[in-house]
C-alpha cells in the first residue's frame, strides 16, 4: 500500500498577511520506500508531516491508517536543535 499526499496547502495569517507554509504539495511514497522531509526553519516541512491535521476537507491523505509506534516515525524540530 502507498502513502499518497495530494494537493496539501497550509496558510498562516499574520494580521492581514498570508504566509503559505505549504502550497499545493503532492507526492506518493510506495510501500517499502523511505522518505525524509527536510527544510529550513519555516519552510513547511513539519506542516507536511502533520498533513492529516492540516485541513482534511481541502487536502487528501491516503494510505495506511494505523496507530504508529515510536519506531515508525521520527521528528526533529528546528527549535529543539537550536537550543
């Protein structure tokens, strides 16, 4: 089974300014493939990893639906690494 990310968007509002953290991102990860999502601080990489919580009505998150174990996922936040 594959993991499919389709047309994911995340926009933050800072007053009247809209910041597009993620803009229309789509990709597929096939079973057995390994994927790393990296980017500069504020580039939207963490937003992509939280895809299913961004906006389920406007974006699509398909694939394996299960409870993940700690060994299944890795997350490294830039603010943690900078401290």
